[in-house]
C-alpha cells in the first residue's frame, strides 16, 4: 500500500542514497524531503506523514548560497521527534545517523544509550535508530525491515 | 604503577612458629632475608592468638623487624622503601596499624600538637609562622607527604612560586618511587590551580586507575586528594592495605580521615564500624588528639558544646553581630574548630558589612567573605561555589576539612540533596565537639530549614526569627503566619532567609503555583536567588504538569542557565508552548501585549528570547529572519528604556558581524569550484579568433586524418590518437588554447581554483582541525621524524613509561598515515590533461569522436565566442562528471579509509595500553572519528560549481552593497536608498579589513536612520568620487524639520568632537556615543588615511568618508 514518508536529512549524498533506495524498494511510496530542523518542523506540522525518517544531527535552516544553516543541532532530529510526540501526531519515527556516538556539552552518548532513550520518548511510534555506513549495505536491510513491516501491516489491514 | 605488586605473602605451610623464629635471636640470626620476610608475613597475617598486638610490639622493637615496615622511613629517598604485607582480614590490618601507630605514638603526639598551631596559622594568614612550625615539625618527625604538601601550600600562599617549584622539583628528584613522585607533582599542581588540576589531573588519574582495575591505588588518590561528596560519590574506600606504603605521620593522617568516613557511613557493616572503632580506641590510648573521630559525639549530637560555641551561636541568634565577629577573631585559637563557625560569622558580616573583616589576611577570612556573598545573593552562587571548592581542595588534608566542606552545604541547603550532606555532616560531627545547631541538624534525617530550633529563649529573639519560626511550626494552614512574615519582609535582614522560609512553607503546604510565582518574580529581580528555592522540585513539577506560563518559562530558563543545561529541551518546549497558548508564533508579537516594565516580561524578551531559544520555534525562514526578530525585540526594549542604549548598540553590532562572518562561512561551506569563463574569453579571444579564421580559410586540399594508435578499446574507440593535416592541427590548437586556459590559467583557471581554494590549505586544514583539537596529530621535526605527542604523554604520566612509549609510537604512526591519506586525496584533486594513467580525478581527454564533433562545431560557428562557448560547455560537462566522481570518492573511498585508519588506531592503542583504561585518549579518538565524517561531507560539497565567485579581496563598491544588505537583514526592512558608487569598483580592500569596513558603513546607515526623524522611511543617497589614489563616499539622508532645526553648527561640532575625540572605542562603549564614533574608529583601524566628516547641507545630513 502506498505510504508517504518524509526524509529530514541535510547531507545531500546520504539523502540521495536513502531516497534512491526507498524509491527502488518501495516504488509506491511518496517521498518528501526536508534539509534542516526548521524545514522538518514545518513539514511535520503542515502535512500528515506515515513515516518520518530523521537524521539525528541537523542544521537549523536549509543551507544555501546565502545561508550557512544556522546553529548545528546535535540532536535536531530528536527535537523534531519530541515535537511530533508532544503534538500527538501519529507518524512512525525512524532515525538514521552516520555517527557512532554523539557529544554535546562535553557528554558523549553511544548509539545504544540513545536508542533506549528514543524508545522511551517516542513510544509506540518509534521504528528504531539505524547506523548509516556508506560502505556497507546493512543500513538498507534495516530500512527495509523497518518500513517493510509497516507496509505489510497495512496490506494485511 | 610499579608498586601494586609489592605485597609480601607468607609461605603457606611454615613448619615453625613464625613469631618464635623471629623473636628468638638464635633462630632469627640464621634466617636469610627472604626467609625472615616470609616469617614476618606469616606472623602478620596468620598469627591467630589474642596476644597478637603485644607480640607485634615486642618484635617491632627489633631493628630487623621494624625495618620491614615503612613507618620509620621519614626521608623522601626512603618513601615506600619496603613492600606491604598482604593481610587478608580487615580487622588484622587495623590491628597492625594500631600497633604501628602506637609504637610511633611519641612522634605522632608531637606532630598532632604542632599541626593544630600550623593549621591555625595558615587559616589566619600567618604564613611565616606557619612555615617555621612546618620546618620544626620536619626537624622533629622527619619528612612526609603531609609535610611536602603543606610546604608547597604555604609557599604558594606566600607567592613564592619559584621557591615552591624548586622545592617540589627537588622532592621529585629525591623520590625513588613513581607513585610518590606523582603525588608530589599533584600537590604542586593543586597548589597552583586547585580546581583546574583537580579535574584534569586528579580525577582523570582516579578514573584511569579505576578502569585499569587497580582500585586500591585509585582509592588512595581519592583519600588523599578528592573531597567527598563534593567531587565524588561517597563509598567505602578499599585502600586500607596500601596505606602501609606511607610512613607513620602519613599513615596517621590517612587512617584517621578514613576512619571518620567509615564510622559516619551508615550502610557499612557493623563489623567494619566496630573494627574501626576498636582501632580508634587503640589510638586514643596513646595519642592525644581531639580530632580523633568519636561515635560518642554523634550519639550526643543534641548536647551542645562548651561555652564558647554556645556564646557564638547565642550572639548570632540575638543579632549581636559586631560582638560575634569580635569574639571569633579575638578568640580564634581557643575555638576547637573555627571552620565550624564560619557560616555564623559570614552571615553576621553579610548583615553589618564590617570593612575590616574583608581586609584581614588568611584563607578563613576569604572563605567568610565568599560565604557572605552567598547570604547577600550579591554574586552568582556558581562563582562562589567554585571559589570555595578551590579552598576545599587546597585544604582537604586539614583536620577541619569536613567542616570546611559542610560550610557550603550550610549556606545553600536548598541547592543540594540531603543524601549528599548527611554523611559529611556526620563525619564532621565525629571529629568536632563544638559546632552550630545547623551542623548537628544536617547530620540527621530532619529538614534543616523546617526543623531548625534556636538555642536562645524565644523572648530574646528578634521579631523576624520569631515570625519565621512560627511559619515553620504552623500546623495546617499557615496563611496567617505567612502574611505576618510578608508584612515584615523589610525587617528580615537577609532576603535569602525570607525566600527560604516562604519557599519551604509553600513546599510543605503543597502550594506549587504560589511557589512558582514567588520564585519567578524573585529570579527576574535577582537571578542569584535561585539558591533560596527548591529549584529541582519546581522544575520537575513544571515538566510533569506541562506548566507553560510566563513564570514557568522564567524558572526553567534560570534552571537551565544556572543548574542543569541538559534540561534545555524543557526550556525550548515551555517557551514554545507559552507562545502557542498566547496564539503567537514569534516573541515580537507579544511585545505590545506584555508589560516590559514587569521584570519577568523583560527577562522573557531580553534574556530568554536569544537565538538559541527562538530558533527552536521553527517559525523563522532563515538565520537573517531570526536575527531581524532579535533586533526588533531589542529595538523595542531600547525605545521602552528598559535596556541600556549601549547594550543595545553592542548587540546590534555583534549581529552585524555575525551576518558578515556568516556570509564568509557560507562561502566556506558551499560550492568552491569556479572558472571565470568571461575573463578567459576576453583573454584568448584574439588568438582564438585568428585561429578560427585560419581554420575556416583552410581548404580541403590536403589529407586530414586522425591516426589511431594502440589497441582499440571495447567501445570501439582508439585508446590513443594523433591528428594530422592543417585543419585538424589548427582545430587542435584551438581546443588546446581553450582547454589550457580553462584548466591552467594562472588567474582564472580550474587548477588555480583547486590549488588555492582547496588543495593548499582549506582541505588539509579542515581535515586536520578536529584531530588537532583532540591533540591526536604530531608534527614532523627538522629531521623529518614525527615528534612525541607531548599532550597525551603528559595527560597520562601516571601510566608506566613502556606503555606510554608504545602509545606514542602508535600516535606517530597515525599522524604519518593520516598525512599520507590527505596527500592521496589531494592528488585526486589535481587536473590532468595528459594521456597518462593517473589517480587525478579531473582528467580531460579528447577522444576521436569528440574531435569530430568539435570539427563540426568549428565549421558551424560564426564567431570565436560562439565556438568558445560550445567548448566551455563541453569542458563544464566533463568537470561536472569529475566533481561527481570526486564527491563520491570523498564520501565513500576517503571516508572509509579514514574510518579504517581510526579503527586501526583504536586497535593498536588497545593492544599498546595493556589493560590501562586511558579513557580520555580513547574517548577523543572515538569522538574525532565521528566529527571528521561531518567535515568530509562539508569538503565533498565544495566540489560543486560556484557561479558567484567571491575572492577574499573586495571592492569598495561591493562592500557598500554588502553593507546595505547586512543592514537590511539585521533590521528586517528595505532601505530607501539611491546610490552611485560604480567609480569605486577598482578600489579594493584587503580581506582582513572587509569586516571593519562593513561594520563602519552599517553604523553610518544606522546613524542616518536613527537621527533623521524618519526612521525606516529615511531617504538615503550614496555618492562617490575617485581621483587618482584618493576617493570619497558621501552618505546623505533627509531630515525632519524638527531634526533639521536642532542640528545647528554647534551640535555638528559636538558630533565631530565626540566622533574624533581621544576617547578609545572601549571608553565610548562604556559612556555612550553615536554610531559615527564607531564608524570612524573602525575605518581608522583599517588605515590612518581614512577620515570621516559630517555636515548639514541644506536639509540633508551628510557623512563623508574620505580616503587619501
């Protein structure tokens, strides 16, 4: 069944790879994109998405020739997810990151510890946290697994 | 850590009685050294009879036996000369220590007596006397870590830093033990900068040792240097056995401190407490020390001390503050533990503010002054906390250190958790008889604020104490008591007391919204007052109940700012919700709704509505929209006269600079690939035109061909080919002319662009920056060898030298490998137009098919420009593919290679460190591995075509345009401006001065709009003139009639005087000044040839910038 997915990712290369993969494997899905925290916030408040795929770290604004992107938000994706949860928007949330650990204010966190926190914060909407490594294909399998289960579930329904 | 293996273990099955072997001179004389030690070890650990202590002391009288223990070694060279005995039972270890210290009781008694005088002298700042006492102690009982630490401390306090360093170095040189050398260097560092080195050196050392599994030694470091609970969790220490490494004086100091902690620890097993109590009983039999911990003091906690402590407390309670301070100062040496009374004196000083007290030397008076500022709420508590923490670290080895640490908890009971202070208060109470009622209360489960009782009769207490006590004691609804206290607010000498009483009452009465309102109103007036409120409880309530009022925003803002920055998500969300419930999406929409004269509203706009909080709202289109919002807010606050105009001006200036810097950053972050086609066209057009004419004039008279060389490739094209014939060779010349200029032109070509903008500097600098920040790269020396990594060697100096050497070797290998990777990637970023195998990504080859196409294009082109454009389009097509390849190589190949290099480094370091944790280094490597990925992504984005090429050098014309744009971005409105500045296109300003020029020009525009009387509608005209090396720019603006009439010649002279007056820029910032002053100063920083003048011409105000 056709679903619509929003991909919030600032890295062009990574975004193109992810979108390419989703289009190849879920051809019926409608894919929208946002390149920053603010653009992501605006999209999720204005439209309804079945899935929101979030990069963990994002610039505040879309980068352009005249905009450097504003403050870099280490947990920008997580901030969007909290907004989604607080507003009781019923989108599923999937995170994808190419960092193995995150550091903010001198404290570093591993993917495992963040995964646990995200599960608590997003509850049933949480689809997982995927580690993206361009040299490996495991991220594709994990996206397939996360989105595939959703697609199948809808088929059954 | 060489010594942790130095345990002595007895032979498991000694056939003879170990004591008899050693006690009997006949048998003892026949024992080899090794067998004697075996016998001693067997006796110490395995002698089970009740007369162990007596037998031990008997043996200890024998020189041979005594010399097996470190107690007698009182010179640095001999520290930890002997190994330690492995003793399996804790009770036995304490028995051994009891025997050892009893045997050395005479020198310990001498030491204890002198220590009291020494510590008093240090606290009161009598440093020469302190030094003399110290030398006397050393003369009588020898050297110890205690002696070394204190000598370093006193020399530091005296300011004799060279002497301090020389002394520490001589001690380190004399020390033969790595661990003791380390301790001495820690003493030196702590005396130099207690907080910094405590964190960097001590706590890191503790962590490393913990992670390496050598807990005995990490706990030893804790016991010596780490005040608990302030800097570490309070747990039973496992270093008991290794205290044997120290001599008698140090053993005594360490064991009494440890005993107090264990005896104060409720969760410790009864057996352990009992063993320590027995140990202290043994000491008390032969050592006279009033600081020895005693459970009796704890059990009699409600019994007040001697008359002097009662007197001090009573003087405080009855507000006889002058007398209290006088008695404290005059009878300082009679007070059992002066540190127990510093809070009373500090509070008295906060109320009567006696000048003489702050002028008194000595750490105790500095401490009192710091505590006073807490009670007065006059200084940010975090700063005072740091100041007092430094003293706590510095004097941690003093006998009153528990009371010293407790003074901070007493001054801010709502700031800390009860669990933190209870054990400390107990430990303090165990070692001091005399203390205040609050000290005793803190050692119990009772709430110190609501359970406080005065020792003075109620009829003698001042009214505010009676009212506060009534509020605390009120049963059920205490509103009447609260009203009574509120009515007498001005009678409470310290506002902090009032807030603490009322906030404690509101908490007890479960009135959270009243508490929130009082807290927000108070914080908005004085942010330092947060220590008088149960902030954590309030914020938890706000989070759980999603309270999104103005008050809750204010409270969470200060909580995040002062207490816990990790709660910033709550601030963002409360802030967003607050505007949401008010039906707005931007703060400026509430400027007219809220009264900015209310402190809370002022804090909301001035402080909370910063870029960092506002950008969470998601309602701004970009950074400049956000900046314009901020300027709108502060403009409003300035106009409402609730912020200082200079504060406003400084912030606007800063925003202007941000816009300029951001523009630079944008250039840095995005597409960098540029070839100036038009410039190239102009440069080669003459040659190309003549070649094209030649090409077209050649008739098909001779044979034209492409000679194929080598084997054909699978796609049917020759791998190499050469052209022959006049038309072909002419076309080739044309193609080469265009391609060479595109690729290699020294000013505008691609290779120059790759070289100057990327290869030589930007790429390697950016790649190296995170590594350099983490100190993971080392430099190459003159001989081409990689230097040692001094940073990580120093940071891990506690680690064995062979391990460090190996780690350094791996870091050097990493530096070399990383530099090779950079070189490899830089090679990709080169241009190649030759028909050779290359790793270069920007390769340009014309194959036979292309050549045929160019032939056709040359035939159909009517002008050389037309042919040039065709060719350039083809070259850009090729370049686009090259850039795509480059991005792919960076994002995949390079990123993976960097990843693998880091993985290899982690693996090599893991092998090299042989189980030592090296937490700091490993974290740095892992973190940098993540960070560098983002930088590689940034670099890959550089490989896109930049159509708006910007050099660092800018023309005045450009800068005027940029300034106008900056002004408009910052202000959020369009200027009504007419300009004619084309003549200044050739006048260039160096990149380093660009920012200054823009700031100057923005200030001139700002001045024009502010003082014209028309504000945003001001009409501005910018004109310019260039004459040789001189030029000028005139900025004229219209004036309202009122402004025009006020600008007489006298006023103009004043403006000029102020602008060019001798006041420095800083002076102007402090005293106010027009934007013109700033503009003038900024331009003068660029070049002394700049001048600025102002004049009124008809009804216009003109600012004239002249150069030359």
